[in-house]
C-alpha cells in the first residue's frame, strides 16, 4: 500500500475519525477546519442507537448503523487507550417509553418494525420498568433496547484532537488543496453542499442540557403525550434533552421548541423539573434526500487534481456511524473497494451529481 498525503476538510467527529484511521494505516494526514469540533458534533447527544433510530423504509441504513454500533465498543477502547481520555461510553441500554395510549400505539408499531429487522427489543412490565428507572412517571410503559448505547461526542472530539493535526484554515474551494494532497476527503457536514454541489441540507436541532442531583441510569426516549423526546444522562449528573427537528438553518433556538422539550422531559421524569438549565445549543444535521449518508468517490476535473472522496450527509447518525465511516473511507484511501454495506450510499445514487 502506498502512503498517501491526505487532506480532510472538516474537523467534526466524521472528519477527525477518518483522519485518525488514515494515520493508523500509515498515511500522512492534515485536517482543515477553522473551528474543529464546534459544529454538529458539539451539539449532538451521542446516542449510539441503530434500533431506536430505525425508521420504516430504511432497512439498508439500519443494517449499516447496526454494523457501526457493533464496532463502537472496540473503537471506544482503542481511542481511549491511544488518547488517554475518557469518552463517556455507557452501555446500560435505552428505554423506549410512552405515557399515553396514543404514545404507546405509535411505539408498538415501531417495536414491531424493529423486531422484524431482527433487532433486540425486550418487553418490560411496569414493575421491571420501575426497577430499572425508578424516577419514570408511574404511567410510563415501555421496552428495553439493550444494544442502544451512548458516548459523549465532546469527549470523543477532544480525544481525537490529541491524535490528529488540525490546521485552522477555512477552505473556500477544494482546488486550494491541489498542491497539498494527493487525496482530499470532504467531511464538512452541511458545508459539503457549497464545496462540492452535494445535495446536503441543514436540518436544525436544539438540545437542552440540565444538571442536578437526580441520576438516571439509562438513555430514555419515546413520546410524552405526542411529543417526541430523548433524555441522555451523563455520569457527572448532566442530562441532555433532545431534540427539535426543524427544516430551517438560522441557528436560533425557539421558545416553543425549548418549551416542548422541557415539557416532554418533565412529563416523563417529573423530578427533572428541579434541575438547573445549563445550556441550550442548536446545530445542523447534514440531511440528505433519503436520510442516508454520502460516502464514496467523486469525479475530479483535471488529471492532476487530487482524488476526491466524500463522507457527509450523516443526518441523525454522525456519532454512531463515525467508526465505520472512518473504516470505509480509509479503505478507499488504501485503494480498496468500499465495504458492501456502503454500496447503497455512494454519491452516484443522488439526483445532483457533485462534480467540482
Ligand atoms: N440522533 C439524534 C438527533 O439527531 O436528534
């Protein structure tokens, strides 16, 4: 294998993971980002939830995400060992719960779908649910998804940054990198649209961070009187409440969005009402027309232009998909083919081409 000079555009969790994997395989790598780790990765809750986030009509995406979830435990161990940092990787599982009969009707359809995909969903009676999470509202009913875990994306970014060099350069055009690299990897999330004409759109999300004495043991997600919500407890007492899903990109959290998140959170776990509200953050998920990521090679204009690889459009799944994306892109850098599970997610499937 020939060592490559790789420039990665984008220092979020996807770009940094790719950079680390390429370095581990012996390539020379530089990441370009004026504000590394401060985009979607800074806002994300870090649920590793291929089951909780599997939706109707997305079988191939779920298979890809399940494979990335299988890789996370080893990835977290290796990253923690290489960086000497703790990543907040927690494996207690996720409770999927609802409060009202309508909430549970929605969830039952989802659980049937998740079981049809072969994913593990364990029914709990109300006593078992209360044993696992005593602070849940007594009317809550639900299931345990043992395999849906969590990690703290801010810690992951900090760990990766100890392992890969980042230049604080803002890249206005990919041709700026022609002299620096023989391979360019575009991993710039929503900015990939302007840089390569890829059909990626910002889907805004707001997350609220609470802090207090109440300790939740599991990630909890589901519906509270029709409001979708997830609660992600960190070991240090922080609880993330997410997230809005908005087709806009102004970066403003709205009062109504925050109100709905807090109402759903306190309906499910009333004691969260006593917590301090410590942060409201808003970010942009890189959404695509079919909710799948975009990973593969783009044609370049000139014979002497660097090879152009892309890894973007991870929408709701950037943190979960990072280890497997890094592996797939590093295979391309090595001159190998993409792993088969990635075949449905190349740029060639998209309605807009993406040549530069
Ligand atoms: N993956 C959670 C979210 O996008 O809100």
